[in-house]
C-alpha cells in the first residue's frame, strides 16, 4: 500500500466480495503510476508523485518544459513564413502548421489538467485494490517501457531521415534551401536559414509526434487499469452467479455500490483526459493527412526513398497509436455492458426470490436507488464529450482517410489534364 493511503483517515477496510487477505507483493499499481510519472518527467512534464516524497529534478523539468514551449512557438512562426516556400503543395504547408499547432494545444491542455491527474490516479488505485484484493498485481512497467521505446526509436529514425532529406534538397539547385529567400548578397543569412531548418526538424518531430507518444502512453495505461477493474468485477459477478450461494439484496447492493464508484471514477477519468484525447486524435489524423498527401498527391512531385520511408514511419506511428487507444477504450465499454447485464440478471434473481422484504427497508431503498443509477449510467470514454470512443469510430476514421485519398488523387489528375 502506498503512503498516501496510510496517511489519510479511513475506516477499517472490509472486502465486500472476497474474504481472503491480500498478498504482500513487491510491486503494486501506485508504483507503476509513479514510474509513469517519471517517464513524463523526462519528457518535460511535471507531475507530483502519488506518495509524499519530494520529486527530484522538478525545477529542471519546469525549465525544460518552458524551453520546449518557446521552441514550439518559434516553429509555428518559421512554418508560417518559411515552410510555405519549401512545400509546393498548400496542403502540405497547412498539414504541417496544423500538426504543430495541435501538438502545442495538446501540451498546454495537459499542463492545465495535470494537477487533477494525481488525484484521479489515487482514486483509480483505491478502486483497483478493492476489486483485486486477493490477486497478484501484474506490473505495467514493461508495457510502458516498450510503448515508450518503440515510438521514440521510430521518431528518432524519422528525424534523421528528414535531416538527410533537407541536405539532399540543398544539393539540388531547383530545391535548394538557399533559394528559399532570394536576397542577393546575403549568403551567410541563407546559410543560417539552412542550419535553422536542420535544427528545427528534430524539434518538430519531437513536438509533433513525441507529444503524441507521451499522451498515448498515459491514456493507454489509465484505460488499461480501468479495463482490468471492469474485467475483475465482471468475473466476480459471473462467479457468484454460477455458484450455488444464495444471492441476497445486500450482496447485490455491494456489487451495485462498487459499480457506482466505478461509474464515478470513469467519469472523473473522462473529465481529465477527454480534452487531451480529442487533441490527440486530431494530431494523429493530421499526421495521417500529411503522409497521405506526400505519398499520394501528384502536386508534391517525385518522392525520394528517404522521404517515403520517413512518411511511412510517421503514418505507422500515428495509426498504431490511434488503433491502440481506441481498442483499449472500447473494450472498457464492451465489458461494462456485460457487467450491467449481469447485474440486471442478479436483480431479477433477488426479486424472484422475494429478498426485498419489508424488514429490509433500508436495503430495499438503497437497492432501488442504485438500480436507478445503473439504468442511467454508461461506462464509456469520450473525446471531450463530442464523440464516444468505440470500434465504429475506427471505421469512420478509415472512411475519412479513404475519401481524402480519393480527393487528392482526383485533384492531381485534374491538374495534369490542364
């Protein structure tokens, strides 16, 4: 158990579902979340830990965070005034500007809600420990390391390929960056612009796709924990339903009370992360639009091997992040629907067994209130209340991508005919 759980005043904790004592494992969920906060700290995002220990490198992280924000704003300015001359396609220029703008908005939104994230994590840990009181915790650290290492490696490879592409462009007279600003007698200034591009490319890749990696890891871990809680609750209800033990109204009240807590926790998670999820989806879709424009549109001219490979990496990174976040969040909703059906089934059994007797008036009133909450609840994650995250959302996005690809191909053919 973590320190903050010992420090707060609570009554004696009783497990409503199992009577076995918990195992003293070497790792628990709070340690995994603290490890996640350390990863975010290295990325320049400051989060207070779940325990009371003083956070290390706090001022360094804040300074690094401020520097990255300033660099990102500088990238936007450079992109608006200079990048339009590098790209012959207006779509590429717009997609690049939109991607960096969404990355900045995503980062600042995360800074606004980060004070709520530790409290959300505490409530999630309490709920997780209540439902998995007698089970061994499967650590999430290896998954976090893998989900951080692979996208980071792909981002570095894409940055190197982009730098190589800029150097190749400079070697060609028709695509030379020295001709971006046609001012005679200012070769030193033109050379400075070239090195500025080389400096901004890695920062652009980090900020545009590194930010998505950060939020991708945070959302995936929180959604995974919520899925574990819902799955554990569903398993306990099914085991109780399949057993020969009599199901009473008080037993049902215990399950309904836990479901009410779960509903409140899911709503809290959605309030904190849904703005970031909306911007994350916008960032990933914008990256996909950019790569499709480079690979398919005929306005961009012939695509070199390095440019094509770089855009394939970016497309895979954004697509995989989009699919993983959507699938994990949709699994929570799907299992939660099974939990609701199981609870309705238990409620019918209680009613048929005449367990709601007059002498159990308090239990009966509590049962009716919780059933009303169950009827009006829907455990699902959203994108800032604008859309529900489910499997059908994947098909909708794929349809948008296909339509966009057809449009840019048709525009290219129309320009060729002219």
